[in-house]
């Protein structure tokens, strides 16, 4: 049985390592191309700002989560050495929430930029969205930081109780305190996942409704045909993101449910998808961006020539 557990752990580490490094390379390519363009042009548009921060957060998330998973399976005792036990989950949580919220901001940005509504508030958002993007990104980072602080407090409390709990009479009191801490952290984690997921859903619904309205009002005009094409292209992108985001949301919730259970097969399947999501999603974003797609195809052509 011990050999089976060891084999399972080695297989899990191998799969997660492959996905994590592939995702880091894909996002590093995206960050590299955008950074080179930033240096040349001395400026970034709003879409590129979101993609740049998204790529950086995903590289960091994959890096820290891989280290955490590697240590927990290969050297589990390292996680209980101060301050590694407290810092790794906090950094992982920070970059994970940054990833979720920034990708939700990207969907909202596409929706506001492309959708056509006559509502005065929506028109105001369309005019001001470029100025709002830095503040939205700052809000995403601050909300992720708040969640990371909560996780740091929970892990610190768990570590302190494990170290200082010597009296059997205090066991019940300590268990109640830990249950409250875990419930509050799980509740905040679920709320953060749900809020970002709802933002993506609303962006998809609004853009779909705008596409439906535009299709019914479209006339034989080249500009409106271009608008229709932009609607369809953005709709395909957001729908693909919505499908991936839905599966990702379910997996994130399942990680909360199976945290206290020893479900090896389910945990492996969840981790396989969670580590594949940042790379596959970024690959979709690369092929939906003409600048990034051109740079990637250029690299492929150079490799093929060699």
C-alpha cells in the first residue's frame, strides 16, 4: 500500500510539474512580447495592461503553487518550518485571486468596449473604461492581498495551536476556534470565487444580448458588418473563457470540499485541471490577439526553418 501511495505521489508531481512549467512558458511568452512592445512604444493600451498583469500573476501563481505542492508531497515536513508554512499558502492565494479577478476584469473590459447599449450609464462606462482599468487592476490586487492576509492568519493560528497545545483540557476550545477560522476562510474563498465567476457570466450575457440586438438592427453597411464581426469574435472568446471559467470554478469549490478528505483520484483530477487552466486560457488569449498571434507564428516559422 505504501508503494502505491509513493507511485501515486510521483505521478501527481510529474503531471503537475509538466503542466505548471508549460503554463509558465506560455505566460512568459505573453509577458515578454507585451514588455518588448511597451519598451518600444513607451506605452500600453488598456487591453495590454490587463494581459500583462494577468500573465505575471499566472507565472507567479504556477511557480508558488508548484513549490507548495512539491514540498507537500516530497518533503512534507518543510511546510511546518517557520515561515514557509505561513508564507507559501499566502503567496499562492494572493496570485490565485489576482489571476481570477484580473481575468474577470478582462471579460468586463471586452464587454464594455464592444457591446452597444443606449443606456446612459453604459455609455459613461464605455467612455471612461480606459481610465478605470488601472483602478480595476489595483482593486483586484488589493482584494487578493486581503484574502492572502486572511489565509496567513489562519495558517499562523493553526501553527501556533499545533505547537502550544499541550493541555488536554483546552483541546475542545482550540478545536472550536480553528473551526471558526477555517469556516471564515472557506466562506471568503468561496465568495471570492463566486464573485469573479458572476462577473464573467454577466459580461457574457450582456455581450450576447448586444449581439442579438445588433443582428436584428443590422443593415447593409460595411461599418456595421465590422461591428458584427467584432461582436462575434469577442463572443467566441468570452464563451470559451466562460466554459473554462465554469469548470475552473467547480474545481476550486471542490478543492474546498475535499480539503479534509483523502480522495486521491478526485484530488488528482482537480489539480490536473487547475494547473492546466492558466496555460490553456492564456493560449486562447494569445490566438485572439493579433499582435501576440503574429509573434507566436513568427517563432514557429523560425523553428520550422531551423
